[in-house]
């Protein structure tokens, strides 16, 4: 297990957060934390310290949260540029992520815009296979979901159908007339 942790952590060490790669860095951080079962530390603020008569299990849970938060905070700081380290060295992991999201919100907005633009301008070319085209379009839709801008299944399906070649219009008409309801996959 330790080897897995080290090899996954090398993802972050290879490309430190430098200000223009937040989304990629954050995606890799989430992968690592998910594997280590510590993702909750960046999603939940630190709970209040238990009072003296709190059950032992709750005190242990609080201590585990603090220990995991320290591990994650150190990992995050170690994989940032020196300038970002200085700005965040006195924050815990949850507060660091909140601050970084605020700073780089514009970057995420731009990536969503680019994905939308590609999605709605994408028209199947003559040489494309239908399956490959649908997979490409589904990838765009999933990217939007990851960027916290999900499309409802009906809209996503309509976008894909509208992107198909004119020669597939009979299929699209049949699809719509028979009210076929399929998920994207």
C-alpha cells in the first residue's frame, strides 16, 4: 500500500501547483486523497473540538480528522510553488482548497467556456465513426459535469443528436418519435 501512495503522490510532485495548472493539480490531488481515503479533509471544515464528556469514539474521530488534515496540508504545501506555499502555510487543508478555488475560479470558468464552445460547435465530420463521435461528445459533457456545470440527460442527448451528420437525420427522427430514453453511455 505504501508503494501505491508514493507512486500516486508522484503525480503531484511532478507538476507542482504554479498558478496556471490549478484544475489539473486539484484533479490529481483528489485522485490521491480518494485512494488514501482522506478526501473528506478538503470537503469538510474541521469539526469543533469535542468537550470533556464526549464519547471516546467521537474524540477518536476528531483526532483522526486532525491527523489526516495535517498529512493532507503538508502534501498540498509540498506540491505548491514557493510563492503559493508562503500564502497558504498557516492554513489547514480545507481552508487552502477554499482559498485556491476562489483565486482560480476564473480559470475554471474559462475551461467551462472552452468546453461549452467545443461541445456546441462540434459537428460530426464525414470521416468520423458515429461511436467515436458520440464518445467524444459524451467526454465534453462529462467534463462540464466535473467543472460543476452538469447538463441534464435530455439536453445532453439533444446536443449529441444535433451534432450528427445530416445523413443520420432519419435515425434522429426515429429516436425522437419513439421517445427513446437512454442514458448517455
